[in-house]
């Protein structure tokens, strides 16, 4: 049976979340909709017979599902009646909250509207690098992107009270550990961050036998971070083992910390533990705020000019594998397409690593340049006709003229794109020199984020997608940079030893990233060179990733033993791989917005029309003519989920343009899930507008035209968005 009266809903994300209801509403319809949802007591405000505002209780509450219920099944007839608003109950769980209701609540307290948080110190908007990390994490739900880990063993007695107090001292003295995302200033702007006056360490102790180590690593890496709460960007886990041995695991989000930072904090932890809970002194400076202010004062013109001429040419090869066009629907290699990220590892012995270091030094290069060269050889082998090969090289971000940057915990680690044209007849030494010189020249701009470097480079007109696409390189090579090691007679270790404590070397577990493939190299405690490859299984099969890393290791091991020719060429080096298969890679899955109508002017914004479940293709095509607004009208191909919609919206979010999510009845749940995830990563949550019911069309009943109904909903929603955006 078709609906007889149209109901449209414009949802404004909270807190508190509110629904503007446009259409005839009856108590029976509202009661029926609420009956199928978790119990709640919303507040209903009547403006006119056909306009009401429903204010919902704090989340989690399925606001999107309520939108779908109200727009999909309403009935006319009776006057609505207001629901009773619940009384606000102050927090009584912690005495400090009860005594000081206007101050910051206890760290373990879930914030309640009655427990007003003190206004934290505001900072400028997040840096470009932070925004790119947040966008990656936002648009890949459940993938655990940009979560890195550092772990080591503690041998000897460990006083739990002193250990906890030591971490509290670190949070008191390190501004970055008290930093959290703050709501953006206005719609269309990016996230802001704020340093709070207090944060408690997120520390969990696991008694002996209570947790498997590898399961703990995985669960901590895949657990989502609530970056809006201070102190939650770093989690500490302590796992007890037999014989007074403890494993310490730090899990941190790269939006606020990097590997260099974690190692700095590790050393400071020892000082705080030895201080037995006493304050370490004043806050560390420079800190994250100083770095952000330094970035804000940079003159970007020289960097723009550099990347305009140093960008890779169109068609540069970016992955060490050949596409398999005969099997587009399956993972390259045998078997179905797999999900998630994989990890594989290879190792050069200490003697092999030392030989490689000497071989590179004799040619005026470093181990990292040798790794870059080997990677370039593999890219060329996979695509010998490509005009160049391109990849990204990780940089610490601390080689900048900011005094004390090497002692600054924060998200400074970046990556700079490199590219080189390869001729098989070129001497290998020249290839080494070219890559070393290019890395040295780019290092003067290592404060530039990967997205900025791509944006300032010439567009890749032959890249899949729009002609103005500026893709970042597909592969990342990272030679792990660590703070300088402490001397053997370091007084910290000496003092720990007097208490019967010895600490083992720390090991980093590289983060998953949005790139298809990342290779990280580091030296272990024995001097061996360990290579770790992290890869996207939807693009690269496990066997192909293992083969790629095995060939990388083979070249690093065998190049110092190359035949004693007067000049070793690129072709001679590639001959070492003769007989080895060329790995394969799958093409990326297209996740882009389908443009129904372009924006009439720059800055007008984007409307993303979210398809309901089981929506037919082209269900929104007629809206381009029915809605006269200036925004770009876009959609995604059905069936769609949150991952698909978020990935398609990434460019619009990166540009910071106004965004509205809309759709026919049934799209509310998905649209609200997308809006909530956008808000959880610091962006202003877009309005959600739901109107029109597809089942009313073509049934022969008196129901309204769903396209016209949705067009009117968009007009109402865009007017509300304009009002919200005004200062």
C-alpha cells in the first residue's frame, strides 16, 4: 500500500541530534516508529501542523533508522503530542564530579551533559599530514589504518603503582598525550585539535596466562581509537610472563604520534619510573603546538615550485607487479579475492647487512639509497615500457629548522615522492647517485605532506579517474629512523640496573596504510637488516607479496657480490632475477562519486545521494532536473555500504567543501552511519536529508512523486545548512 502523505526528514547531527519533520505527523505514526527502536524519551516540538522538531537522547541511538521509519510509513489524522524530555542526571559515580560539577569530570567518567568540561586550550587546525592520516582512517572502517605499535620486554621487578604514576607523569608533562580532536569551527572546515589540562593514561595490565601475546597485538591494533578524548591516542598494555618478565606494548594512532615519538616516550618513562612518581619538571618544549605554529609560518611558494618540476611523469610505474587483465574479478593468483592487510618478513644477516652498508658507502650512498635503488629496479622489471618508476620514501619530518625538533613527540613522520627514469644500459652507480641526489633535494621540503606534494605536482591525466587526479605513489619505502641510541654507560640503564631491572630492545610493528604496499627496513639488536612488507590483500596476493620481498632481499644480498666488471649496469643487476617470476597486482576497485550534475560555481558544495537497500541503478537520475540548487549532485552505485560511500567522499572531504547527505526513505541508516563516522574523525558532520518513498511511484495510488518530494527536502536542507554556516 502506498503512503498517502509524504514525510521528509532533515537530520542535524548533535549533540543533541535533532530531526526536522516536514509533513503530517500523527501520534500513532511516531509511536509505531519508536516502538521498533531501543526505549527512549525524545522531545517533540510542534512548529506548525506540518513541521515538527524531534530532539533525540544522546547516542548511541539509531537516528538513521528512525528517519527511514518516519519517511517510509506515516499516516495522517491526529494532532501530535509532545514526548516528555528526560531530566538531566549529574554524574555521581565519582566524588570529584559530584563536588565540582562545573569542572572536568574524573578521567574514568563517561562525559555527561551535566558534567561540563572545562574549555581546553585551542590550537590551529590540524596539519595537512594529520588531515590525510585522519581521512585514510575515516574512509577505511574496520581496517585499523595508521595504528602503529612498539613493544619490548622488562626483566626484573615492576612496581605497578610506580609504573602507573610514571605514565601519569608523562601525560602531565607531554602536551601531545593530552591532545584530542575538537569539533571544527564551522561546516566545510577540517578538524581542530586542543590540548586539555588533564588526561589519564589508558593502561591495562594482563596477568600471567590471561592473554595470548599475538592475540593481544591484533586486538589492540584493530580496536578503534576515540580521538575526541584526551589521552586515548596512546594505549599501554602490560603482559606478565613467567620469571619476573613483562612485555610492554604501546599502541598509538599516527594522527598524533609516530614511531620516533614512541621511542622518545619510552626513554622518558624510565626517568619517570626512577623518580618514583615525583614530577619530572615543566612541560617539554618544543611540543606539538610549536610545530604547528612553525608550519603555519612556512612560505609554501618554494615547495610548490619544487614539486611542480619534480613530480613524476604520467604513466610512471608504482607497483612491482604486472596487472592480470584476464581475471578482473579475482585476486591475482589462485583463489578468491581476500580482505584486509597481510604481512611478510625477510632478513639479511648481520654480515650481509654490513657488507651492503660498505658496498653502498663505497659508491657514495647509504643503505636506504641501496634499498630505493633495488625497489626502482623491481618497478622497472614489472613495467619496462613505463616512462619512469615512482615511489614514496619515508622521512622523519624532524630534519627541519625548528630547534629541538628531534626531541619533539608528535605526528611529524611523512613521505616524499621520488621518481627516476631507468635505462637498462645505465651504470648502477649512476642510478644510486641519481636517487640519492633526488632524496637529498626533496629533504629540504620534508615538512610537506604526501597529499600536498601530489597536489602541487602535474596531474596524472592517464590515471584512472578525473583528468585532474593527483595520485600519491602506490608504494612506500621506509628505512626506520630512530632517535640516537643512548650510550652504553647511560645513567638511566645504570640506575635501572641498581634496582635489578633490565630492558630489552624495542621493536616497531609497522602500521597498515592506505597504500597498496609498504616495505619497512630496520636493524635488530644483532645488527641484522629486517625487511617487513605490509600489503593490501585486495590488490596483492600473499604469494606475490612474499615473492616481491624475497626478490628485494635477494638483490640487496647479491649486489655486493656482483661480477667484477668494470661497470655494472642496470641490466646486469636485473639479471640476478632471471628465472624468477614477475609478481602480479590487481587493479584498484573504483570508489568514486558518480556525478549527476556538476556544481554551478566553485565552492557551492556537494550533495551525495545515498542509495537505499535494493535501490535500482539510476534511481536518482531524474533529480538533476528536479532540483535547481547550485551544488554538485552526486551518488554512488548501488548496492553501497559505509566504506564505499566514505571512500567516494574522500576528495570532497579533503577539499573541505560543504557536504550534504540525502536520499529516499531507506537510505537514512546508511547516511547517518556515514555522517557519524565523519564526525568521529573531526570533520563537521553533514546534514542528512531523507524524503520521498520509492514504493509510492508506479503503484497507481495517490502517493506523491518521490523525486519532487526529495527535491523539496533538498531545498529545505540546504537552506538549513546555510543558516547553520552563518557566524
